[in-house]
């Protein structure tokens, strides 16, 4: 596979770093909602870990979006049907949307409570106010985005498995292939294909 057919080293590292963080965050998020509120402190500790991971992932996602906007992804091979190109573009676009909405809604939801937001132990400035309605709205957005995100991940994984095990068409290796392609400066406009 040529270097032009693969993602850059930075894109690959960001993809897998965010993927690992997202899976850990999803597991932690589903686990921690069952933590009892008593004794005090235990639930708050894990919620603050969840918030810290979420904000860190949010920063990584912004870095990935910035990288993506400055580097055109490799084009899909000509043999990929148009419906798959459209499906891939929609799936990737919605994945990015969820990866922005989840940390943002989680953060905003926390600003509308009386509790401080601790980022890896450091208390962030509290600019919000206690508002149960806005807190509930952000929680619903966060929860809905999580379900949509998990559905999109399942589709993304199914497509990856299909391309790796059934297609053998090199699409999987574009993001998995090692060693990764060297960085390249591309000035073409952003295409809708790829991740």
C-alpha cells in the first residue's frame, strides 16, 4: 500500500488514542451511574474522573478535527460503491458531531449544578449557576449522544471488520497499517471520504 493511500502518522495516533479513551470512558460512564450516593465522596470521585477524561478527550478531538481540516484524508479506492462512500461520510460526520457534543454537554451540565468541576484534581472556575432545568437538558443531550455514538461505533466497527475480513480491499489498513505513512502536507480541499 502506498503512503498516499494511508492516513498520516498523526491521524493514526489520534484515531487510536481517542478510540481507546472513548471505550474506557463509555465503560466508566455506564459503571459509575450505579455507584450509590452513600458513603459520600466515592461517587463524586468517579464522576470527577469521568469529567477529567471527557474534557481531555474533548481537547484531543479538537486537535484531531484541526488536523483533519488541514490534511486531506486519503481517497477511497475507485471500486468502493457510491452508497458506501455516502454511508462512510455520514457515519464519520456524525461520529465527529457526537465526539464534540458529548464532552460539551457533559461540561455544560456540570456548570449548572452547585458542585465544582475538578479536572484531574484541579478545580475549574465555576462560571455557571444552579439550574435544574438546564442541567436536565444537558444530561438528556449527553445521554442521547452517547446512545447515538454507540450505534455509530457499532456501524464503524462492522464496516472495518467487513473491509478487513471479507473485502481484503486495503481500506482497513489505511488506518491500521504499520508502519504508518509519513506526514504529508496536502493543500487539496477536505474530501468527504475516510476518517
